[in-house]
C-alpha cells in the first residue's frame, strides 16, 4: 500500500494504478484481477441518490459496448455491501435492469483516498464523481472528476477509452471530437528533413493545416482490431 499516495490523493496519469483488495457486490476482488483488460473505475457519493442511480442505469445499458472493447466497469462508494445490494435490487425491481458490474464497498474510505476520490473541499467522507481509466497493463491513462450535482456522460467515457486504444495502436494522437475509425494526427516531425517531407505530404494529400498538424487514416490493423471487437 502506498500510504503517501493514500494521504495525498495524488494519483497521476502514467503511473501504475495502486493495487487493492475489496469486498464487492460480486464477491471479493483485487485490481490484479483485471490484468489484460482495460478498466473504468468510477466512484459515486452514495447509494439511493438520484444522479448516481441514473448513472448506474446508464453504465449498465452501455456495459455490452465496453465489453466489446475489452473494458470492464467497477464502481465504488463508502457505503456498505448490504446497502449496495439493496440499491441494486431496488433498481432491478423498478426497472428490470441488473447491474452487471461490481460495486466496491469502501467503508473505511481507504481505496477512495488511495485513488484521490474524496475532495476535502466538498466533503471529508463523500466521494465526488471520479472516473479513472486504467489500461490493460495497469497504467492510469485518464482521470475525470465531476461535481456531486452533475451526471457523467457515459458515451464520452466509452469514446475516451476507444480514443486511447486507437492512439496506442496507431502511435498517433486523436483530434478534437474524434470518433471511432476517424483520421488521427500524425506525430510531429523531429528533424528539418522530416519537416520538409511532411509539408510535401500535406500538399499532395490535402491532409492537414501545416507540417505540425497533419492527418492520416488509422492503420488498417487498428481498424480491423476495432471492428473485430464490435463483432
């Protein structure tokens, strides 16, 4: 356990995600159980709260799409496991929707603090709406933080995972408003010779604004991988 991280809540993009063992609505788990898969690890302030309930339903409805891109979901709050189960059951009784992902019972707040999910300016115990995207190698790739009164856009979280996967596969970057299979931004030239070649490429292919901002279609292998995940 990284106690300095736990005290400071100073989780950073690019670092190894801290391991933990936890009681959940689907039994005991540890972070290592997700090795080889991407993980969307998200917190909510409390069970039986209106915004969180809408998010849980939205995550449940989108779960098959996350599975298609080798991604699992994991929720967390500092409520107890019986409370989580009662909430899950209430959602099922009222909507017919079963939450297909675990919810961590973090009664001590230890995991929430380890992942920086508690904002001291908002509450000393309640988690704010954090989303931590962890890749298949256990590295933190994205950190999103929402206030207590604004629900998350699940489609954007899904798109972010897809963009990260495409950026990795294509060894490029994704532009604003990128959508799956869309063009990616080519890495910037590192020498003047490469700069001159890039200018020529842009002119011949009408594929960008300048040598420092040019586009290419994603590599075929990346598109095939993306489409394979959907089938």
